[in-house]
C-alpha cells in the first residue's frame, strides 16, 4: 500500500474505527439529555463526512488512523440515537422488525463497503472511494440541520434543562414523596444545583461537565444492576471479539493485494 503498513499497524487501523465508536456512543447518549437527539445525529453525520474526506486526504499512518477514529465518532451518533427514534415511531406490532432491519444495515454496509472500495479503487484510486462517500452523505448532513427536529419521548429540551442539566432542572426532578422528601436525587447534586449560579473558582462549563459525569456514572450503575442487560452485553462482546480476531491479522493484507483498503459505508 501507499503507507507500507506493518501487521501491527494494520491491526491498529482496523480497530481505530471501533475505538471512536465505543468512546463516543455513551457521550452522545448523555448529550441527548440536554440537546435535541435529532440535531446530534446531524452533528454526527457532519463529523462522519469530514472525517471520511480526511481519510482520502491522509498522508501517513497516523493521519488516516485519526480520521478513521473520527469516522467512528460520527457514526456513534446515529448508532446510539437512531434506535430510540425507531422505537418511538414504529407501529407496536412491527417494532422488532423495524429494529432488525436497522441493525441488519450495519453488516450489509460493511459488506458493500468492500465491494465499493474494490470497484472504485480499481478504476480510480482508493482515495476517491472516501471522497465519493463524503459527497454522497452531504444531502443527509444538510437535512439533519434544516428539517424540523423530532423529539424523543420523555425528553424536554428547554432553557433550564440546558443551563442546569436534565437531572437538575426543576421540571425533570423526581416527584416529592408523601413525607416531603425528594427521592432519587442525591443531596450532593442538589447542593450543586443551588451553587451553579454562584461565582466560584470553577468555570460554569466545568461544573456542567462534573454534573454530567456524575449522572453518567449513576446511569451506568443502574444499567449494571440489570442482569438481562449485563448478560446480553457480555454475550455480544465475547462473540464479536472471537469472530473478529482473524480479521486484523490476515484480511487487510489479502484485501490490499486483490483490491484496495476496505471502505466502510
């Protein structure tokens, strides 16, 4: 190839996309509490488009690795947020079918990416494959910002929510119990809510970040207490890991010999 990659670099490049996807997915999920999820998908598509074009402009191993990681960051937006929109809008009797079709598109896109990359790379250049993807995605990026955004059920994105965070907004706090004691909101968080408007050594942005980290940790703690969730995540993680082990070792070399570097769409 153009960059004369070693086997180790082949493996890193293959994994860079997944690293960006895994790191960014919970971040987008958390941001959906204070920003419109539909607009976040538009932001993710924009990041995806720019990063894909960057792959076509890469000049060495590290530049294409970083761009591939950013492609994963962009894709994380609609991987993590599109399914809830489907769940909200699909007919009750067809929700599983709609979700199945959505997740079926992921491996289908990967398979078509190999074919697309081989055809375009064989007739033009492997860089043209990335540029072509970016051009094809541009209309969807524009739509993500100009059309009226949809709202997920149970989410309210008002001024107070954006200012204080979803768990600190008065409209979204847990209801008061019969004894007059609020349930579910830790005292330390309520203290932070009271101190937010006050001046302190920490910036307003830093406070918001700390509060969101606190709530993210709380969400993860609740998820890890769900046995069905934990078992399913463990099963999917182990099966995917075992099935992908041979790919970073042999597939990139075989693909480069026969066609070009595979492009994921």
